[in-house]
């Protein structure tokens, strides 16, 4: 374990209740940490920390890889849009923190995996934009069936992409929970699509590991993605 990569996981900051406590908490579903552990990494939770840019540089200098986790909608003003009525309330602390982490990770060449919201943050960080309410475009809620459920979606993978190589397939079934989607993505290459045309994964061209997926591999057993991240973070 002395050579196991440290993998940072961004977290929620939400009101929470446990035992006798009812207060704000920094939290994340344990499926993320378990996925990193099974892949051979050591998970480290990363709550929003001020000052964001300086703290991100300190954190990234000590990490071997970064996971930008799923969560709330990205603030639409960050991609020059007025909030849609269906867009959730902003989490400006988390937006600023994750954008700072991505900037620091890119500067250092850190391997990055974005999950659901994480892929959307990666797109916004690159200067891209989002579809704020996907059912208005697709005419179906299949990507987000509501509540705490996950939609079953078939996706087509780009042959020869890092993602297709990791999964060893050109089509796969995934579990989604998102009502927003990536619209534009400067500098990032789409490598997976749902049958309705929704972009389901993005990669940055080049040798480095910079991958975002719109689905939740931590709940569907897509261990290959976390193994790929950990392998990319492990010194040769």
C-alpha cells in the first residue's frame, strides 16, 4: 500500500442527519470510495476549501489522481446562460472549488475522471455549455427517472477511444441520473452517445487520462474506469 495512488474525490456540502446530529456535513456516497479502493487506490475526500485556487494547488500537489463526483446542477451563469426553471439552486462553493481543482490538475498533468456532474464541470471548465433540461430536447425522462432511481441507457462508444479500450466494447449499458447534458465542449472529444444523441462521455486528446462520463460507474460496477484511473496514476 505504500505505492498505492492517492485519489481525491470531490464532495457535497449539505444539511445531514446522523445519530444525534443535524448539521451541515461534507459527504459523498461511499460507493465512490469503495470503487477507488477496489481499483487499488486510496480515496481522499476533498470538501470545498478557501481560498479555492491556492487550496487546489496545495491539494493537487499531494494527489496522484482526481475524481470530480456527481451532484447538483452547475451554476448556469458560468456558461453565460440564464437559469432554466428546472435548474436546481446553485452550489457556488462547489462549482468554484471543482473548477479550481481542474485547473490545477490540468497544470500538473494529473489523471482525472469526471462522473455525471463531473463531466459537465469539465465541459464548463473548457469553455463549454450545458443543456439545462434534457427532457425538453429528447422528449423522455429516461436519463433521470426521478427520485433516487437510475435510468438504464444504452450507449455507443467510439472505437479506438480510451473509453472503448477500457470497457472492451463498442456498446454498453449504463446507469444514469441526470436531467442536464453537455452541449458544447471546446478541446474535448465526444466518445460515447446515447441513442437519442446525448453526449455520454468526453476525452481530452493526447496521452494523459482526462475522461468524463455522464453515467455513474461507481453504482453500476464499471470498475474498469476506476482501474484505468488508478493505473494512470501509478508510477511506472
